[in-house]
C-alpha cells in the first residue's frame, strides 16, 4: 500500500478488501478502468462523487477478455501519467486499486499467448482459472460475434472487483454500450448489491468517442472512425 498526495494506491486484493470493510460507514463508488486514462474516464470519476462519499478507481488490464489474436501485449499503458491525471479530478480519488494479478498467474506468460480465437490469453498460457461469469444472451450479438471471449472476461473480472471492493455504486461509460448492459444484467441476475450507473459518451472536438486505443489510430484511420458518429 502506498500513498500519494491524493489517494492511496493499493495493489493487493486482500488489502483492498480490508480497506473497503473499514470504510463501511461510508458509501463507496467504483470506476473500473484498464488505465491509459482520458477525459472520458475523468468525467466518470467526477460523476462518481455525486453518487458516493468515497471513490475507488481500479486500473487493471484484464488478460481474460483478450483472445490470443488480440492486442493484449500492445494495449496502451502509462500508470504514472494516470496518477497525474487522477490528481486533477475535482475531489480527487480515495483509492487507486492497481492489482498486478487478480488470478495468481503471470501476466508476462499471458502476453505471449497465441492460438485459437475462442479461448482467452489466460487459458492459452496454461495458467488460467476455471470459473467464468457469463451473460449468455446479451453477449452473443454485436461485439460478441467477433470477440467470443471478451464479455465473459469482462463479466468475470468485474464480478471479482465487486467482491473485492464491495462498492455501493459502479460507473460505466455508455461508449461501451453492450458492456454496460451486460454488467447491469449480471448485477440483477446475481443479486449484487451494487447500483450500476451508465454515463454519457464523452467525445473529442472532432466528434470521435474518447478511447484509450485512439492513440493507435493513424490520421487516416481516425478520419474513417468519424464516420461511425456521423452515421449514427
């Protein structure tokens, strides 16, 4: 556990649970992220202050939602920059939960995965767990067609975050609409005592929805991406 000028950085899930239990006289909001934060994330965090007394931001790149052919090894990351950005949010954050490992496996081995499209990097690395959370109907369409392991990985890790942080409310951006609806259904079906809040899309000046992966777009690709918003 480390301290910064705003917020405590916790990397151990048992310490995170201990902190959450010690704060049960307060309401807790969780904003789950995979880091490389942008203004969309920061607006979620600012909104979280309207729903709870304490705010926890998780930063965790989740290998279980990546198929072997996807971009786990190149997903953008800059933890120090994330901390600096979090310190600019009005009201700050109370905890940055930055687990290195939620499943007791080596991330490095997961990053070297290669193989079938319908398994995750955890399974392909040979060190995965066996329990998955699935929202079977909602995960099948849209993004689920091309990313068959994505939503079960998201749902499983979010369920673990809910068990560890024990929040009263959790906030998700509507940019990832299917993800937001899946988490909302998971909470309803499994009786998690968590209120799910969907927050509106935050866009850059040119209209492109803010996303950590936007940094990887070439100028031509970025112009093509704008057609999505124009079409809608």
